[in-house]
């Protein structure tokens, strides 16, 4: 198989700066709603990129669990790799990819911890089994094998007879406050539409970028 020969021509939609909402958060909400209505696979999945203090990047898929005018929220283990890297470098990037709509949204901003109350509320809304996994996981640390994790899970389950679990201090939410948001719409012949919003002191500036 020659992967260099794999191609797809994008023809579904267009993106015009004259028609786009001049508030990128409202525009994102509109696109997210379209993704949900189109039943795209994992519409809230986003790639989160972080970096070490000396500049080595890492990325992984997380789920968008909160969205407002303040930014994009997700929850994780503060002691894992992503949490440790955010502690030393708040600058992060997010990427949404909705191939069924031939769209991407790229976001760059600063990640900040949410309040304990917000973290508590979300933690308590999760299924019991998900909360249990969060409690036992020493995220990103080496473990002997799969059996070790499963034994920890069973042990914690037996110790939590009432089904009540308290959110551990090492687990909680982040909100990414955007500085740059780019909307990408695939177009025919690779002449894609790219509209970039940059946050400035007096609001958002809108630019069209070459594909």
C-alpha cells in the first residue's frame, strides 16, 4: 500500500469570514452543535497538547466536559504527566477534528485549575465505576501489570461499601482560556478555508490564513 496516494477531496461546506460569527466562542458552539446533530464519532473528543519546561511536547485525547464564554473545560489527574506539565507551563493547545464534517478547530491558550466546587460537582456526577478508577489510579506512573490495577480496583470497591467516594485532591478540572482559535473547513483541491481569531486588548481580531 502506498499511503502517499491516499487522497480525499473536501466538498461539503464553505467558511466565509463575512458570515462567521465575530465571537469565536459562539461560532464554536454553533459548530459543536452541528457535530452533535450530525452524530459524528466522539464530537467532544479533543487532542490536548502540553509541553515540558524545556519544550518537549506531548499530546493525548481528552474529552470536553465544560464549555462557556470562559473557555474549554476538561478533568484529569493533576499528578499525571499532563497535570505536571501544565503546572510548570500553562500554555496548551487543543484540537477538535470532525472528519464527517471536514472540519477542525485549533485552540491555543492558558490552562488553569477550576474551583474545588466545580471539580466536586463533576466528580460526583460520574458513574461510580469511573470515580473508583480515578481514586485508585496513580496516573502515568509505572505499574507491574494489568492484574495489579484490577486488584486495586476490587480492593477499593470492597472498601467503599456505601458507594460514596470523595474526590481526591489530585483529581480535578482545568479551564483553557483561549488566546487563538482557528476554524478550518476542508475545501476542494486543498484550497481550504482557515479563519483565525486572535484575542487582543479590545476584543477578537479576525484573519483569513492561506491553506
